[in-house]
């Protein structure tokens, strides 16, 4: 099994990204289709950056805007329609293997 390519959203790791035009276009689709509220467009940019960079999953503690069913289902729908693959969205608890 090949290793997963993981996007750590800023609630996990504080990192500055250079936003590219394709990410902005995709994020605008998330906002225009009411997947991500307009005032939280930056959260949509995080998802778009992970998508256009062909990552496998997003790991986030942002339960209000990112790790929630509406966002997960809406992102999957828009990504597939726009020709991108499905991207998993999970909390750290769901990703970290615990041997206990």
C-alpha cells in the first residue's frame, strides 16, 4: 500500500500557503454552492489546495466548517463534477493509529 498524501489544515499545523488560481476557483465553487459559508472562504481554500495538489486526505480540528458531513459530502460532489478525485476529510482521532 502506498503512503497517503496528507494535508494538515492550519488547526493542526500553522503553515502559510501560496494560493494559486485553480484553488481560488474551486474554493469559490464551494462557497457559491453553499458548501462553505462565504465568511469562511479561507477554509474552502484549504480544501481546494489539498484537492488540486492531489492529496489523499485533510486532517483538521475545524469541526465547525471542515470536518462535518455537509462539507464532506459537498466537497466530494463538487470535486468529482470538476474532475478531481474524492478527498477524505478526517479529525486527527480518526487518522492516528492507537495501539491501546
